[in-house]
């Protein structure tokens, strides 16, 4: 009884503990994900690297982020996933904003860590390529070093194309996640969920990533972008060329909700009709990404 009382009154009890999980899960995601981008951009003159580094790097980053915080908060580590769970009634709406805050702050802190870890490589890259940090499309190299931290669309893709790409990528991400954790739909074992979701992110990156850099996660883009605004990139980060900064925020949020609803009203509904009701105990025993207290 005493231990239960202490647990309830501990500073990390309840929503605070879940926020800690989302903070560290997202921080790990960005450290590994943006770290692999830094390797590709800053060291391509020394080591031949390609898009496979990005795709697999982000897939591994997602898997590790989920492993870090899965049991604590459900490891959404993505505001679009959090919103989709709330829309489906799997997460109380009162937790949405705290989760979002923890995710963005985790991404911001990870971006700051990477900035100092890669400071030498960053300065070398900007010097060699004559890049002015707060000027997009610098002379001799159209790629500003800020893309290590945040995404951007290619000029020929356009805002509409970029929005559609982020929308579709996130809809696929969320829809397939719900398919993976649906106890009626041959779900993988809980300890394999992070790995399979990581492979899903690799697939999205290989199929749709080059249009925009596939943020498919508002915190993944906005947290580092906010840091870059402070660290000297200024308007190149926010609002970005063509006022792009809103696209990797809005498109994933909308796409995630649409992906969740499509799955709910098609595959999930058909499975509900086909299969008998599943008890709450069975659901809790086989699902990894639903946050504590989602009933």
C-alpha cells in the first residue's frame, strides 16, 4: 500500500512520466535520424554515401525511439500519431497538448546536441561551399546546411506536391501502424512492433522521401527548425523559402487523421464484423503503442 502511495505522488507519476517518455523517445529519434543526415551532407566528400543511409537511418531511429519510451507513454514520438490516437478515442484529449509539447522539446534538445557535436563539420562544410547560413540557395551549392535539421521541398515539386507527399506519407504511416497493432489483424508481438514500424518508415522513405525529405512528423521538423531559427539560419528556417515551414506541420497532422479514419472505417470495421469481441485484457496484453490510461 505504501509503495502504491509513493508511486502515485512521485514527480514522474501520471502524465508527467508519459511526457518524459515522449521527450526522450523523440530526442533519440532526432539524434539518430538527423545524425545520419549530418553524415550524408557533411562527409559526402570523404565517404561515398547515398539515400539508403537516410532511409535506413531514420527507420532505425524510429525503432530505437519506440523502444526507449514504448512502455511508458506508448511511444507516439510524433504529434500526428498522438492526434490520430485521440481522434480514434484511444488517447484522452487532455493528453494531446502535453504530448505535443514533450515531443517538440525533445526534438529541439536533440537538434541542439547535434549542432554542437557536428560544429566542426558544419563550419567546414559552409566554408568549403561558400554557404551563407541565413541565405537560401547559397553560391556554388543550392543546399543550405540547415537541411541537416529540417526538411525542404525541391523547387520543381512545389508546395502542393510537397503537401500531398507529406499527407500521403503520414497517412500510410499511421494507417499501417494501426494495422500492425490491431489485435484482430495478425499483429506482431509487442517487442517486434518497433522494428516493424522502423521498416515501415524505411519503406516510406524509399518510396516517397526524396520529394520533401519526408518529415511525416511535425515535431521532427518543427523542433529542429525552431532551433535553427535561433542558431543563425533565421528566415531560411522559419518561414523558410516559399513560406514552407507550415507544410511539414499541417500535412502530417491531416494525413495522420485521414489514415486513421480510413483504417477504422474499412479494415478495422470489417475485422470487427468478422471476429468476436476482444476483451480489454487481451488488448492490453498485445498492443504496444497505446498509451497508459487510454480507455
